[in-house]
């Protein structure tokens, strides 16, 4: 029943928020609910590790009433993603101190999104999955379209069109696979996994799923919505997008492409590995030249998730394990990065890198935390990204040495753009906007606590997660 | 049958009240009469009664669809006092005509004989011709009525000619007899029957507003009074598609080969033309005309895939389409009343002053676009599943591409309402009556989305 609680709690809370009865207390209410949700997720994690798994599965036959069967269950991958979601959502809610955006609907949408995301990560029935998948899109679209910056309408509609195209492609694939399941047809994941498709069928199925996921992640030729949307969205929206939502696409690859189209993946995923690889390098190079901090984060993110996708499609269990772990790490790191970005923007009113400088001498505490986040993004040993990226590269090396070597370049490029940015923003002479830079308040430091803890916890002691994943990957 | 009698009597009472110039009792009589008809309609559930030598068949299919039609008409009447507020005279003629049109549509879903089909269609159409022109001094309304009448009577001609040919080939107008004849002559179909079926199909396609016989729809929808457009777009369309489904499934299900390809082409064309044309409309009313065309295309898919559960799927689809369309039109009427235009710009900033109306409109739009978890998604998904189960994958892919396109134009009013600043100076204030009705429609839409399975498995 824990699983029901995980879904229902944020849903109810968001409905309460939408009524607007809470007024000024909306933010506190949302924060408390999201912390409770994290508590529930911890209980689920405890149950998964130490107790029996029964309470983590739910199967209801509601064909007569709802026209779908509700099958939800939590395995290691789901659990990790639920942890990520429930860990980040409180941070995202608490990080909001923009008075203009302090609206009950805003928090209601965030919680609704959380519910949809947890639904995506737990559903074990195709149509249920699809419903949650689409439901997750609506709140983020509205957040961008209503509270976004300049040009928000055009950009949010572009984002919407992109994702809708992708999800309809997925819907076609789902319906097609449904017809292939033995009669009586079924939409459950198990039925889909038992299909042994011939290669000629796997290719179109792979293409349809890949289109949907590549748009969501986003991967190279389908990424053009990303930088604009991140840029125009309020920071909380960008955190949701980069931290959690793009994991939906990667999660989709794990759930569908790997088990349903194994031969395509084993054969090198058609022509897509080089394309993704190109996107990885391309994102990194653009990130070096990017004058605006927020856009830079977008391109860094493009580069990093490309690596994760390469790991997932490497057809090697090290690569897949590393990629799953890196999904978690990337979410944490990118949200940490956005937190730092938000602090800089609120204090200085600009995010143009060349206008900043010398913050470190004015705000030593902030400098330390920012450095930790930056180093985690660079994948320094002892931080979380190191474990993931190392495993991904190891896996790639075993499957395709050329791709591994070129992908390894991104670690160097990553150090270049990250450290260069850090040097320009934090060191050097102070500029007009940074002279009165206040150091962090206690409230802001608290925001970093979950981020820093997970950076080091996963970085120093990754084996407890990896052990869990190993069984799941097999 | 009792429902038809009740509604006819109510229509006559309404005319009578108009004759003695009493305005007050008109609508209450209509409400009570329609509610009574709704209940009487449900009485025959699971009994499959035949009337007058199988002229009229009250089986579960017709009862379910008649329920939808009566309920939809009731909703239309609920919005009538708001729409006709400025009009002082009793309006008995318009109400009575709507009721007579409803009677026609009830006959259409339940016919057991091709003659009854024709009688039903003509009862519906003749009333609609007059209703389309019921804004006597508005040239657009007159134009709509004229266009509708000319093209519509032409289509009726096709239909009648087709019926004659079917009769000539099979020797009967009874659906069951035609079915027997078709099964007997399955090996080599006489050309007369094939041509007759094609002509009937053309007539029906015209009535549901599907391509390539859809040209009347945008102009007629735009020119007619909005309340009548609502009625036309919901009751008119659902009755016609239900009649078409009944004809195909009870007489021609065994000879798919002679009509499947034609109808598939019609459906593909309808979906693409409807969605692509709606894409370019700045006039919301016109956009709904094209959206209605596109939905006619989706409903044609149910006719093409008429085995298994398709009847239930069509029922769910009709319900989701009618309720969403009525809600959208209700908001449109309100917006038009305040701003004087049907342009998409009229919706700018609506959410600021009228959050309830904006919310209802959003739900309606997202449901029409087929976004989960609303009922529109459940309807489309069931439709696609039943079609794909019978090997219509290419058709479903086209339909999904159509839905993809439709998201854009359905989301435009939503964006205008929430993210743009109001263009006018004054806030739109709606009467408290209206709020209740719009809320009712929105709640219905959400409730329906919670239990779609019930309707799919109903018939």
C-alpha cells in the first residue's frame, strides 16, 4: 500500500493547493507534503532492501470500470528514480523565494508533476505508463507558459509540440506491440517482455520508442527545444526538467528499448550511437563558448545525458549499471548547479558569465559549496559522477573502443568548461554587480544539504546502490 | 418508442404555449419532458423490442445512443436561456424544431428498415435547415440555411437513390433481409447492390460531415446561431454516425471487401483535412467546424472496425466528443457575448477574470485533443485498439498523426486564456446561472473520464 500512498499523497496535496484556500501558506504546505513523501519513499526503500517485496506491488483488475488494469510495482531502478524524485522535489519547492512566483497553483503543479513522475517510474502497464507520461508534460508546460520569461509562449508551445510528437510515436509502437501479444491481448510489461520479436520488427519499434525518448532526454538531433526551454522556464521549472523529467526518457530506454529490442541494441542501435556521441561533444563545445550561465547548464546537461544514453545503449552490463547510477547523480548535480545559479542571479541580477567575477572573496561559504557541485559535475573521484561515468566508459570500452575513446574526451572538455566558468565567475577582480555579494544564509545552506550528502554518499560508497542494480540489470 | 412519443408531445405542447404567448412555462416543460423521455428510453434495456414489422428496433445499441442524444439535447437546452437572453418573444418555434430534430435523430439510431432511416434523416435535416436560418435578419444565418438546404437535399437524393438500388438488388428494405441476401450472394455481388451501398455511404458521409463531402460544414457551422451549431455538431453528427454504424454492422458486416477500402480512404481524408484545416483557423467557431470534421473521421474508424467492441467504443467516443464540444461552445457563447467576436484573440486573458470558464474550456480542449487522463484519451485509445486489433494499423497511424496536429490548435485557446493579457478593458462577468452550467459540464467530463470502461462494455 506504500505505493498507493506515494501516488495519492502528492495528488491530494496538489488538489488542495489548486483550491487556493491555503493562501500564503501554500509553499509551507507543499514543502511539508514533499518531505512526507520523501519519508514514504524511504520506507519503501527500507522495505525493498530488508523486508518482503510484496507491499511494493499492486495489481488491480479494473478492466470493466476503468478500461485499464492497474499494475504498479517497484524494482531497483524504479526505487532509485523514486528516491531521486522525492529527494529533489522538496529542494525545488524550498528553493523558490521569488515573490512573483509564490502562487498556490505553482506549487500545486509541482506536486502534480511529482505524482505523474512517480507514476511513470512505477507503472507496469503500458497504457498506465503512457497516461502518466503525458500527465507529466502538462504541469511543466503550464509552469513554463505561465511563469516563464521572455518569449515563453512560443518556446513552451515548441516544447509541447516536440514532446507530443514523441509520445504519439510511442503510442503507435505500444498499440502495435499490443496486437502482437498472444490473445487475449494485454498491455502489461510482462506480456511485452515475453515477445520474442524478429529483427525486422524490432527496428521500427526501436525507432518509434527511440524518437519519443530521444526527444524527452533530449539527444542530439532532437534537442533544439531544450536550451530555449531551460532558459525561459523559471528556475524551479528548469530543475524539474533537467533534474527529473529528462530521466523519464532514459528510464524509458531501460524499460522498453533494452528488453523489447535487444537485437537492435546489440547490433549497435542502428546509426544512433555516433549521433548521440556527436551530440555529447557538440554540447560540450557549445558549453565552453556559452556566455549565459543558464544556457551553459542546458548544454552541459545535453552533453551529460548523452553519455548516459550511450551507457544504456552500450549493450554491456557495466555500462548500463553505470548509466542508471549516473541518472541519479546527474539529477542531483544539475539541481545543485541550478541552485548555485539561482543564488547568483538573485544577488547580482545577471547570469552573463563575463559580467561576474570575484564572488569567492565576498562569499567563501558559497564558493565552497559551488566548488563541490562543480567538481561533482566534472566527475572528480569521490564524487557521485565519477562512479557512474567511469562505469559507463568501461562498458563502452568493452563494446566499442572508438566510441569510448571519443566519449572519454568529454571528461577533458567537461573540466574545461566547468573550471573556466568557475574561474570567471568566482575568482578574478570583483565587478560592479558582485561587490556586495552576500554570503549564504542558513536557509540557503540547508538547501544544499541533501545535494552535498548524496554527492559524497554515492561517490564514496556506491556499492550499496550498485548491488541493487546488478540484480535488476541481469 | 415511448421516448419518441413523449418528445413529440412535448414539442406540440411547446408550440401550444407559444401560440398563447406564454413564455415562462416553455423551458420547464422542455426540461421535464426530456428528463421523462430519458427515463422512458432506458426502460426497454436488454429487451430488444421490435415495433411495426421491424421498422423500429429498441435494442441496447439504440437505447444507449438515444440516451446520449436526449441528454445532449437537454444540455443544449440548459444553455438556451443564456444564449437567447436578449430575445423577448417565447421562441416556441425554435424549441419545438430542436425537439423534432431530436425525434428524427432518435429514429435514425433505431431504424430496422431503410425507409425509417430516410424518414429519420429527413426529420432531423429539415428541422436543422430551418434552425440554421433562424436568425432571420442575419445574412450569414440565411446563407448557412441556404447552403445547408441545397447541399443537404442533394445528399438526401443520393441516399434515396442508393436505397432504391439496394431494394432493387435485394428485394427488401429490411436490414435483416438485406443481410440474408448479402450472405447468400457473397461470392459474386451484383453491381447494383455495390453501387447502391456506395450511394448510401455518400449520403451518410455527407450527413456526418466527413470528407470528401464536408464542404458545407464550415460555412454552415459558422453562419448558424451558435446554439444551433452546438446542436448540429453534437446531436446531428452522433445520430448520423450511429445510423451509419447500424446500417453497416447489421447488413454489410460480412462483405467488408466491397466497402472497407472506400471508407478507409474517406476516413484518412477526413482526419487529415479536418485537422490540417483547423490548424489555420483564427475564428474559433470555424475551427470547431473543422475539428468536428476531424472527429467525424475518427468515428468513421469505429465503423470500419465494426466487429468486437466497436459499438461500445463508438458510444464512448460520441459521449466524450459531445460533452467536450458542448462545454467549449458554451464558453464560446459567453466570450462572444462579451467581446462580440469569435476570434481567438477574444480568449486572451480569460483565466484572469473567469478562472472557472477557463478551466472548463481547458478540460474540454485537452479532452478533444486526447490528452490523458481525460475521457477524450480513453475514447481515442479504445478506438485505436479496436481498429488495430483488426489489422488497420496504417489507418491508426494516420489518426495518431492527426491527433498530433490537433494538439496544436486545441492548445491555442488554452494558451490565449492563461498566458496572454486581456485585450479588452472590461472583465467578462458571467451570470451565476451560467457558472453552474459550465461547472456541471466540466464535472461531467471529468467523471466520464474516471469510468470509461463502463461505457465501452455497455453494448
